[in-house]
């Protein structure tokens, strides 16, 4: 009689569907080290854009001439404006009227400055504004994104948690390689652009325009090369950062890996990106709705007390434009009977009101910035997962292989003792009895 096998077998989902690794990004993204890094990046990035705006852009002039560009300036100058409370463009999936595009928002924030810079030349000042702000964003998130990706790959590959200091130290040492890997394609594009710009000098004259027209296929060829370089950079730059975080490679190897994975497995990359957008978008939808509900509930609950004296008190705090300006006194009115409170008021409220509202606005801004930090944190955790999956598809490398710079050798055996005829595993020379017994046995 055959014995029955009652063992329970589990389905190896990781082997059958390795892309389920993307779903592990959520617990990594909400970990304290990752959230701290992402929050720092979210707060620091607008500082560089504000500085670039102060030097190169007149916001009032831009608002009058180009409202769409003015909206972009306002968005990049804030940690959360343009992200919280906005649909942020079209998306592949819509759920309950909300567009699922969380990671897409972050990707567009990184790429849009360079896209605007290469789309059309709108003057030196606008070009320099986009260049300085884009480079600043690249520098900040190369360091922070590499640290977050390092934490993520260690969790994915080895199920180990590394400290915030270790992640930052790892990223700081390899930061020059990361920047170089991202700058090399841009330098190549600008070099080709210089050649086409010199050709463009001839186009300023009718005769030169005719000559350039005959040889314009040459310009089209150079533009095609630039388009391929920028296309690979647009979709491969996150993989460059993830490659250095995973492999500890130099800039050239990381850059070639990112281009190879992008162009050799475009369908795989697209599939992983769609899964990441849907999963990350659902997570962001929950976080964004909870954040908005928290803000609304804070004002709703305090309105029960604040609106006793003035039914619009909370509305005025949330939106000072609803404050009614004081009535203009009649010319025949007696100034002595005028209300001192009314004369001290402005259309935006008193100085105390404005200061108090600014403090409340600061805490609301911090709440929204923490929510946006989660979005950026999950983006880099998703990038790390996609890199490991593409590496497996292209190089057939196991998901659990990751570069370890200083791995501790905890389980090594003790070193063999030196000396003729002494196979003892103890380094202690005082164990004479054991050595004598071994030598006696060898003599026999």
C-alpha cells in the first residue's frame, strides 16, 4: 500500500512571474530611511529652481506672455504644487474617475525640463533657466535616487536592510560616476548641436540656404543620431542610476547597460513600466486621497469652534481672497467715530492673521510634501525592481545577485595552525597535548 503524500506544495510565483517583484516596492518605499531621503529631495529640489528663476526669469513677464510656461515655473518651484490635487495629464487607467498615473508624474517632472529645452529655443534666459534647474534636479536625485535604489536592491536581492548612513555613503562614493554616466549622452548631443548650429549660420544667407538645402540630408542624419541618443537617455537614465546602485560599476558600464536594456528589450521594459504605473498609481491614489482627507478634516473639525463668531472664519483662513475689504468710509462721516479695527484691516486680514495663516500653511505644506515624498520614494523602488528584471531578461543574471563592497565574513572557519605536521584547526599554541597526539600518530 502506497503511503499518501500530504505535503503542501507552494506555487513559486517569483519564478513563474518574476515581475511580481514590482509589488515588493511598497514596503520598501514606506520604510523610514527611504522616506527620509525622499523627503529631503522633495524639499531641496525647488530651492535650485527658485534660484534659477531669480537669476534668469521674470515671472510676471512670463505670466503675461506665456501662461503655460508660467504654470511650469510655479510647479517646479514648489514641493507639491502640480502634484497634489491635480489630474496631471492623461493616464492609461481611470478608477472611480481618478487617473492612475502616480510614477508617471515623477518621470515627467524629471524629463520635462530637458524636453522643453530641446523642443524649441525661446531665448537664452529661458534656456539657461531650464538648463540650471534641470541639472540641479539631476544632481539632487542622482545622489538621493542612488541611495534609495541601493536600499531597495539590498531588500529585493538579499532581504537585508541597510542603514541610512550606509546607503548615503555608498551613493556618495559613486556619485561622480553616476553624474558622468548621465552627462556623457548630453555632451554628445551638444557636440552634434554645435555642428548643426554652424551649418545654420549659412542658412542666414540666401546663397548659403540654397547650399544647405542641397546637403540637408546631412543635418537630418545628425538630428536622427541626436534623437536616438535622447530617446535612450529619456528612458534609460533611471536604469543608469539603478545599475550603479546594484553593480557598483563605473559610468561607462552603467550607461551602456541602460541603453542596452532599453533598446534590446523594449517590450519587456514597456510591460514592466505599465505594471509599475498601475500598481504605483493605485498606491499614490490612496496616499493622495488620505492626504487630502486629512487636510479637509483638519479644517472641518476646527470650523466647529472657529466659525462660532464668524461663519466664514475657516474659509478665510484657507483662502484669504474670500476676505471682504473694509467698507470705504463716507466723506461726510466723522473720523473720530470710525472703528479702529476696521481701519487696521486690509483685504488680506491683519498682520497677525496673515502670520498665523502662514504657520498653518507651513504645516499643511509639510503634510503634502510627505505625501509627495512617498511618491518619489516608490518611484525609485520601482526603478530598482525594473532594473533587476531587465538585467535578468538581457544578461540572464539571477535577481539575488548584487554587488557587496565590504561583506562581513561572519561564518568563516578558524585558520589552520602553521607548523610542520600540525593539522590542528586551533590557532592556540598552548594546546600542546593535541599537537603531541597528532605528531605521535603521524610518527606511527
